């Protein structure tokens, strides 16, 4: 099996084991269990809390002491085992702690999958920028195929979604031990600083103005990244309370409709090399922030009837919004950090986006929905999505003025080392 195919299988399963439940746990918590937005927001924030310390910590371990692919496999096996216990959690508190433990094991695997992919491609003398987006596309395909499986088996409103993810995660964990070796770059120099020996050098990136601004905005946009993941399926399912929409295709196949976002994400992924070379990282990230504005505002005017086109267009722009920030940002770090700290630098990126940013976004959005946008137990989705859209618009304006970066197309030319 070629290195590209092996990495493709890894990326497919990496996001399959997440997609089986990530976008439907909101339906499970709020629609099936009847829990509040704040309770669900707390549960969803577990991935953010886990990302505050685990990706960076595991990145340090992979940089210093253990092969990344072995650590990756161990974490997925532990993640799969914990998911088997999720269906037994029948209160918001018990589900919080169970999902939190699962996220402790899963969240660092995203950054590790990037490091393993980059290392495998470089060692096989392939250009990372040209080849990785095509491989990563299969991760998105895995994500929406898992969503379809959950939807087709009517598992989006029950606990079976977690069993689907658990079995797949255990299979990925075992498969991981067959991946190309990605050994740590151990520091043996006696003159190395204590921080270097512990693998904390990635935090020195904050001393560089450009990198510091990049990471700060990673945190700020991270507040928005999970909002559509948290609420999109529940938003569409709530149209079932409206007589003229309750039997619509959108309500009966809400998870399938949401998966259109991931389909377009897979399409935009393969355009990333072109956009990075043509426009540079600054404009690409601004494109992403503006796409988030459109994502939320199109949802605010959409409905399963005459407004379905707005829901569809929201799914289209989601692909640009997600890819142009997350994947392009990861490639930017790959090209702007020393090889010795790349795993921990990717972990730091995860800390800011899916960690601190996701926690703040999850908790604040859940609180705000309950306090300002729920009347008589009914969520005012139009106002919710419109308000969500104002935030990334402000960020785009600030990022334009604060992020100082002169684009050089040579930075993204084919490099095979």
C-alpha cells in the first residue's frame, strides 16, 4: 500500500470516528433528552477544555519521547473504549464527564494526524502543500459518510451514534500501528534549555509579532468554529414543530442536509494550494472569516420551504469558512516553524482554536441562547444566527489591520523537504 493511500485511510477514519456523533449530539441532548442550551453548551465545551492542554501536551510527547503514530494509536483505542460508556450516561453531569474523558483522548489526535501526514509525505519526498489537501479531503468525506450512516440508521436522536464511533475508533487505533514511523527528534545537546528539553519551545512563537497575532486570532475565530457544529442539526429539527415543515425533507433528513456542509468542505480543500499561492495566508483567512458571516446569516433567513436555497448556500460557504482557516492555518504553521517543534506547534494551534476558543464559544453561546433568544421554551433561531454572524465580521476587520504579513508566492511553491 502506497504512503498516500495509507495516509488517506488514516484521515478518512480520523474524522469518521468524530462525524458519527459530533453534529447529532445536540439533537440527542436538546431534542431527545430535553436538556437546556446551557447544559448542552457545557457538554459540547468538553472538547474545548480537552484541547486547552491535551494537543499541546501530546505534541510535546511526540516531539520528544514517543513515535507520533504509536501515541496516535493508543489515544484512539482509549477514545473508543470510553465512547462505549457514553450511552450509559443519563444525566447532563454524567454525560459531561464521560464525553470530557473521550475528548481528552480524541482531541490531540487531530494535530497528531497532521504531523504524521506531513512527516510521511516529506520522508517520501512528496510536496506537502500539493498533496496534503487531497489526502485531507478524505477526512471530510469520512466525516459526512459517518453522518449519513448515523442518519440512515436513525441514530442521530439516540445513543447508537456513539457505538458507531467507538467501533470505528478501535479499528483506527489498531490500524495506526502499521503507519510509517514518525520518531521524535530528541534533544541531546547538554546546552539545550530546560524548555527545549521539555518541548515547550513552541510557546516561544508568541515572541514573534506575526505568529502571536495569528495565534490570538486563532483563539478568537475558534469561538465561532463550533457554533454550527453545536446547533445546526437541532436548528433544522426544530422546524418539525411548525406544521407546514414537520414532514419536510429537511426535518426528516436533517443530518443529511447538514452533511452538505462537509461535502463542500471536501471540494474547497483541493483549492487551498491555489488560493494560498495566489492570495497568501492573510487574505485566505479573511476570506474564511467573511464566509463564517455568510454561513450564519444565510441560516438566519433559511427554512425548509421557500428558504431552503439559503440553507443550501450556507452549506456551500461552510466549506470555505472551515477549510480556509483550519487547514490553511495548519499549513501556515508547517511552513513557518522549525521541524523540531512542529508537532507541539500544531498542538498549540489546536489549543487556541479548539481549546480556549471553543470553550468560550460553547459556554457563552449556550448561556446567551437561554437568556436572550429563548421565549416560552422556543429558540429564536433567526436572531441567534444573525447575532452569531456579527462576531466574525468584526474579527475580519481587526485581522485586516493587525496581521502584518507580506505575501510571497515562493513561500508556497513546491517544497519536498
